């Protein structure tokens, strides 16, 4: 399985969109500051993920979620969550491995 996921920083409410073949390991890395792109903004909360059988499909979805249309999709999809925990305006778009 390949996963596309969205994290929200509990310290600044910013979002991080990433991709991983091992979601549990990757979330643990984010939580313990072992992921360079997110180490300084934790702790993190996993707020959304999707699973794919094909890596190329997951990578394509990650690219989409990082686009303007993808951000609009997430805003609509997670509207009830964001009503309680609004994100920063900008979504971080670094790539994770």
C-alpha cells in the first residue's frame, strides 16, 4: 500500500501533505522530529489519509492535493474539522519519502 496523508501542526495549525509506503513509520518520524521538513513545527496530528495500491497513483494524488484544486478539495472535504481547527492560509508542499 501507498499512502497520501495530511498532517496539521498543533503548534502553528499549518498543514503538511506527504506520501509514504509505510504510514505508521512516517507518522512516528514526524512525531519524533526525524523528518527534516516537519521537525521544527510539531507536534503533529494526522487529519486525513488515502491508501493506493499503485505508487504512481499515490504520487499523482499527492501532487494534486498540493495544488490549488487539491487545497480546495481538502478545505471542502474537511470542512467540519476545519470549522473547529482552522488551518493556516498556506499549505506546505514539501515532498516526504
